[in-house]
C-alpha cells in the first residue's frame, strides 16, 4: 500500500512534473536609411551612431497637420527576406491598420501596423532539440518552432523618467528619434519547451536577420527585442 504524500511532497511532485510551454514575440528594428512612413533618418541604419535627442524628426514623425505618410519600400523588402528565410508564406496583398492609443511617445495618437492581413504567415524555424531538463540532444535532432506571423509596424518614441546618468527629475523626458522606425514583429507558436531552446531560437533568428541585412542586431542598441 502506497503511503499518502504530504502536502509538501505533493507540491514538489507537481513542480517536478511541470513543463515549460513558451511562445515569443520579437521586434526587429529594420536597418533602413529612413523611417517607416517618413523621410527622417532612422537610428537603426547600419553604422548609425549616437544622435542628439529629437533630431531625427520631420512633420510626419511629429504628426503635424497636413503631413502625409509615404511607405518605405526597403522596409517591405527586408521583411520579405526575413519571412522567406523563416519559411513563411508571403502575402500577395496586405493592408495597414491604425492601433489607437494615447501616450506621450506617440504624437499621432495611433500606431500604423498590420493586423488583419500580415505580410508573412505560417512559417517555421528549426533549432537544436533539447531534453526534458534543457540539455541539447547530442544526436543532432531538431525541434521546429512555428511562426504564426511577421508583420510591419512603426516604433514609438522613448520616455525617460530620470536624467542622463540616473539623476532624479520632476517629470519625464521625451525623445522622438526612435518614433516611426520600421519594426518587423515576429510572433511564434507556443512551441518552445526549454530555456535552451529559447536561447537557440533567439540566436538563430538573430543570425538570420543579420545575414539577410535586415538589422545589425546590436542588442545594446535595442535592434532586436525578445519578449516571452
């Protein structure tokens, strides 16, 4: 007769039986010379250095009355290259949507994005498989991470709640240099089963994006942002 487990033993058993189920959302700042819908220079361009705050702006970025957007062709081309490398289907037709929200880092009061008809859909990326505890499979097997979609949108500006160097301030600082930068948002299926697979996927995706010239992939500059 099996002795009944204590509450502590039962809790430990439940923890031991738990398995990671993880999907990711990745934002890639595309390395175009100008912004998504504006002629202002992009801070994510290859070799771009540091810029004074609020210098990479124009009437479109500032949402001045009468300023009309113009689509950045190169951003679309780079997104298609990434989509093909991720084995995605490329849409013959797509459209843009307004994601409305009010925040100081978004002068227009809405973000231009793709929701209903994304540019790239139904792809995948194979990464090295791992065991139950995250160890890599020495047999060389792979695990497939599904890609739900990859769509274009524009980035927002940057709010800082402290002065450069970390000194406290009464208020916030707004820098619109990043506002309007082309972003490729990649959304995966919840197919990741370990921390090792998550790291392998992120590294493989960064390598692909760098190889096709979509981004420099400098993490310290926020060129790629990974969100579980």
